[in-house]
C-alpha cells in the first residue's frame, strides 16, 4: 500500500496505473478500485484518486462518526478533519494529516484527544511514534502500515472497508431492508420513479441514510430510496452515477456544494443541472431545483438536505431553501 499512500501524501488527484501496479499487488489495486478510492479516469493508464471515497473508507475502517461533517473534497497539504471515534467514555478527534513538509508537532499543538492518520512514515520520527503510540492522548497511525487487504477488501485489524456502493456499512449486522414500496424497488435502472406529494421544492427533505440510500420526507409521505430507485445507477453494474454522488455531497453539506470534486466549473454546472432535471422528474416539479450559483456561496438546493434522517438543521450562512 505504500505506493498508493505516497501518492496521497503528495496530493496527487490522478496517478498513473504503471506507478501503482509494480509495487502494489493485484489484489491491493483491485481492493482500492472496489472501495471507489481509485476510479477510472477515462484515459488509458490513469487512475483518479477520490478523496471523498478515501475519507469514507477511512471512516469505516476506524469507526469514525462524521456527525454531519462533510468529507474532504480534495487532500492537499494540511490537516483534514474526518470526524470522531469513541475511545472508552470519551471522543477522539480524527484527522488525516497530509502533504510533504507538514509537521506532526504543529498538527498536534493545541489539539484535544485525537487520532492522527498519516499516509506514510515520512512525517513521523521514531521519537514521535513512541510518544504517540496506542493509548496516548494523541495517537499517530501510519496508513501505509495499518491498511491492508483481506478477502478482497481494504482492511485494518478487525475492520474491513465495504465496497464503494456501501461505504457506510460499519456494523456486521445486516442492514434493515429499506422501507420502499414495491413500485419503487421492482423496476430496473435507470428509469426514475415518481414520488408525488410536494408542490414546492422547500416541502421536500432529503436525508442521507447511507452511501446508497436516502430518506425522502414530503407532505403526507416518508420513503427510503436507493440510487437504483431514483434512476441514478449505471444500467449494467448498478453502481451509483455521478448525479447520485452529487446528491450525497449535497446531503452532507446541508444542501450546499462548493468544491471542485467533479471537475471544472462548467462540468459542475452541467452535473448540477442534470441532477436538478432528474429530481424534477422524480418529484413532478418543473421549477429549478437549485438557486443560481454565487461564487462565495456555491450551489444551494431549493429542497432541504441533511446528512442524517432527522429534522434538518439550520443551514450555514447563505440563502435559505425556497420555492
């Protein structure tokens, strides 16, 4: 795994497969792709490193709770918060420390009880490893040494990262079957299903259940839908399309999207427009699903969105959801 995490440490958004394949075993390369961490770039011999999917995989492996904290859109030089994990009766702040030249000492200065994840051992001296071993106030863990592959999946100790369509599966217990009416679960993708009941976008609340399921609340109805049910799956593999990934990002950001994860401004605009049209078909609404883009506010949905199936929290500063 060292070659992959060395690329992460350099902040590379795209890496040549040839630079990964010789030092990485075939099963390691396959596991990274299965988790969605490496994605087909559309050009032969290139792999896209998906920062959000890496963050979600690390959350699964380390039992990290996001609690509404958005996953990083990219992994540049710095300290990236991933969430919190339980350590006895207390929480640990979990950070991914990344980038050449980043100082461990500067990163832990003033931190509360924390777990620092570093891609490779280059950032950590022997003295720091001894001082910040398991059980310390601030613990340091080297991902290149801790993350491995077991049974075809990314793994760490007793935890395994689930495949990309189900990156939130942290429990060994089977997930409950989504409460979807037969009409929403039987049709093949990518045809969307109509969910009636709303006359305005601000009557709709979409909340994230897991990486492939949302709960939709609207007047007189509440239903769980997967990316397949909403027509946001690839026809053959049924893996989530990019419009679904954008919907997940919107839920994690309480209806706000400001990153460049999906490429250029023009590419993002087209993707936002496509998601708006597809959601309009689902809910039978002809009005635009998004407010006009504003540079300091990003894209904001007219429907309510949240990272958990609970009543939506107040949005960050910016425009409120509207018709």
